[in-house]
C-alpha cells in the first residue's frame, strides 16, 4: 500500500463516518432545497429520466437527480454535441445536457478499485468527436463517439489508467497509469497508442498547455512533476515537489502550471516553458483539486482536510482569500462565463456555489451522497455533479438571470 492509498483510506473512513451520522437524522434544507425524494432508491432502480424540480430558479438550484451507475466517479461535458459523459464503476452514461435525460448507457466503467476512482478519468475531444474513459481495473481506455455513444475502440494501456487529458492542437490524448509509473500517448481520432513514456512514481493527474506544447504530470508517489513534449511525448524535465502532488492545472495566459501538494498543504507554481519551480505557496490543509479562471487570473484549490477553497492570484501566486465551504471539498469546476465556481463537498453531500468576484459562498445545495466530481456546461447553463455514494448525477442550474 502506497502513501496515497493510506491517506485515502483515512479520508474515506472519516467521510463514511460523517455520512452514516447524516443518514441517521433528518437533513435540513440548504439554500431552499432538500435532498431529492427519490435519491435513496435511484441506485437500485435506475431509470432514463431524473427527478426534476418543478420550479428551478436561482443559480445553483437543483434541477434534477439522475440515477446512473452504482458509483458515479467522473464527469465531462461535450459542448459541441450537448452531451455529458458520466463514468461509473461498471458503465458510462451519456446524458442530454440541456434536459439531463439519459441518452444511452455504455458497458465498461472505471472499475471498483477505491484508489483508481479518479475524477479526471473521462475527457472529451470536441475536435474529433471522441470521449476517452480510463478503466483502472481493466487497463484499457474506452474511446466513444460523442454523438452516438458508440464504442469506437478499446485500447489497452499500462496498469492502472487513472487520469486523462486531451491536446486538441496536436490531436494527442495523455493517460496516466498509476500502477505502472507511465503515461500513454494516444492518437485522438483512432485511439491507438503512439508511445508509452516512463514518468515518476504513481502519476495521479495530467494537464496540457497548448501554448507551449507541454504536458504536466503530477507524480504523487515520487513527489515530482514530469514535463513532456505534447507532440513527441518525450520527457523534457522532472521537477521536485514539496509532498504529494495530486492535481495540476495550467494557466496559458500567465505561462504557469499550478500543482496541488496534498501532503504539505502547498501549491507549486511552475514555469510552463521550462518546467522549473517559480514559487511554493502555502494554502489550507489537504489540497486535492485545482482549477484556473483565465479571465480573472484566479486559481482555486479545493482543500479536503481544511474544508475550504483557496483563491490565488495567478500572476503573483499570493493567496487572496481562503473561503470556508463544507466538509471534505473534493472537486471543483469554474464557470468562466459567469464567474462562479461549483465545489463538490464529499463529506456533507452538498455543492457550494462560490462567487469568485466577492469570494463569497452564494449558497449551499444538497445533492446526492459523496459528491466527488463536477463539470460545467457554460454554453447550456448547467453544472453536473457525480455522486459516488448513491450512483446519481445532480444537475444544477448554472445560468444567470433565473
């Protein structure tokens, strides 16, 4: 058992204790919304249509709760086809984004390994019309047609594929293999493996910088970040981190990559041209997710242990705000069009809607059990939250003016 597994065991145990306690007592409504009445039975009786709220109004309002797989683990949106892909333990569900209705269900999910359940295990390439699902237990990547949901190809990769990132410029897809310490580079259209690259120990996250043509891989076990060439796949640089790099995001405008270090409660800021460390910034405890808002030059980290979101200035690296949210914030997504962020709080079964301009939680919305992944469809005005505990997807209103 590696360090990451030990941490997640402790986190999971604490989260389950919280959830059991919550289930033993009535849940108070938050932000005017209680939990959907059908949430407790949806995992056992999946249907093609969610339970829809009659009067959705405010930003962040729960519009519907859609039953999908026994465990909902990762989610990604394709704005071109208006389809949303939810990867579960045994299948992938394709939703119609505007309505939240199930279009089709594709066999073959991520798997049931607790430590392979990556929120970044599905990614979409709108340019080629493909979705890519990393199947941790099966050591395959499933390539789907984003219009029909048909399986185009099942590609074998190295052991433990966990996170996926697409480079639309080069037509390459990069898949981390946690158990093999490698990254597989695939052709985005065909799904064929072009190259397998050795990186650091236990690669856990990956992000692409299209401006520099570089790929950044966070190696949790090795405490390093590997920088690859996005065209050839060659390893260009390896940079030491302070401890437990678990997430990475790129701001192409400032030329910086931001790496969340879980063990030390810091963010490593890298130069995307050279891969060298520019600075290390202290945030709150246990940062597990990071996202960039290029319009406001803000960087957000979800701090699992601290129960907060840190807001950094992307230019200076200075922490401008630390905003308390709820228990175990495990994932976040920014709606660049509106300037709001959606934070999935796994320990409190809620989503915090954060106003980035005011650094203020607008509301907290109750969703399903153990939300651990979130994606925003800015074009359609929707946010999708994958609830691992009850196998559902919460569809929230992300549009202003309601």
